[in-house]
């Protein structure tokens, strides 16, 4: 059973509250350009974030930086209820910049992970999240600002909470967990060299069948999927920040042909490398403040204008 309590969206923000009572694993190709806030109301989940495995329980609040590999999968009983928010940088970043006390990108890069809330704080967070959805749903005058206000309150609440409480540690590692984390960390750091399940299994002196089984069990990814996801993550960075052309990027990442690289890139991003590069260039142009031409700096106002200003 999948019961949608609400699914709402406005500029830069989507929020959903869903109950599931069946075995559910998040799609393996799950990375995106939005920041994510995941709140588990009831049940339990296994959560793979970047290279670590976490056991998420009811009342846990999860922060995930944009373009971070992550995956939820079943842990224990299949029943669970969760709220998920996906945030684009704008317009929330502009709202936060009014005081300069919190930068959105800095918050998620420094506080990615999980915090465990007290029952009292769980109610406060649930009310805030439900309030965001209600504002977007009703669309009363000022609803955007009210929704962003509640989001801001959630971030500052979490920041203050983290000053007094340690974030949840990764799952206590068994030998299998430890090995999977080692393999995931190796692939993340060496995705251009790690080219197949065979190569990785040989490096860690493991049988292919065992590595394939435990890696999929604990992360939700096959080894080859995880190699490709990390390569595409690196491809995004190179397309956004380097002058390498697409052929050079494909070769650097270890893809035998540009056609296969483009096919893989589209699979994990739903766009082409060329379109992604153009999107990044347009975004940079938007974020670059316009500079007044030098000839205008210090220019005297016409006498009529000076008179008006008096």
C-alpha cells in the first residue's frame, strides 16, 4: 500500500509525505541537483549516504547535500512513513542572505548526516514540515514567504540542536559492513581506475559473487552501478568547472567511447553532457553580479538630477 498524505511544490521547493506498507528500495540512480531533507515519522530504514551506511529510526532527521549518492532501503518491517523536502538553491539562499547568518550550501556541506530528535522536538519538526505543505497547498497571500520562513526555522533549529547533540553515527560495522564501506570509499576515490566488478573483487581479495551480494544488500547498488554513478558525479564537476571537451572527459573517466559515455550520462542525469554544460554556464551567468562599466564610476549627475535630489 502507498498512501500519499500530500505532495506539494512551489518555486525551488517540493515536499511530500508518504506511507508505504510494502518492500521499497529507492531507485539506484538517485542523485540530484537539489538539497534533500528526509524525516522518518515511523518505521525504520537503512540509509546509504556517500560511503556510509546508517540505520534510520523514527524521529531521525536526515540532511543530504546536493549531488550526493544516497539510497534508502528496507530495514526490518516494511511499514514506514516519511516526509521528504527537495530544495533548489533559490529562492531560499537569497532569503537567508538577508542576515548573512546561514549559507545554504555551507549548511549542507558541513551538516550532511542524521540527527535523532527527542519526542518533543519530533512534534515541533513534524508541525513545521506539515505547515510548509499547508502553505503551498492553500496558496494564501504571502504563502511563499511563509513556507520559506518555516524552512528557515527548521534549518536554524537543526543548527542549534547540533550544537548540543552529536549527529547519529554510521551503523555499527560488522565485518561485512566494514568491507562494503572500504569498497565504496575506494570506488569513490578511484572511480576512473575501478572499471568493473572483477577488478574491484581482485583488489580486495573477494569472490565476485560474495562482493556482488553484500554490496547490493547494504548499499542498494551493484558494484558496476556504483562505479558509473561516481564517474558521472565526476563528469558533472568537469563539465561545470573545467575546459575539457566532452571527448576528453569520456576518455579521462575510462569510457571506451563517447557514445557509451553519453548514454550512461543520460541514464543517471536525464540529460546529455552538452546540455548539462550549457545549463551550468547559464546558471553561472545568473549568479555573476553585473559590474557597472568603469566609465560610469564616479560619473557626475546632470545638474537637473542633482537639483531633483536636493
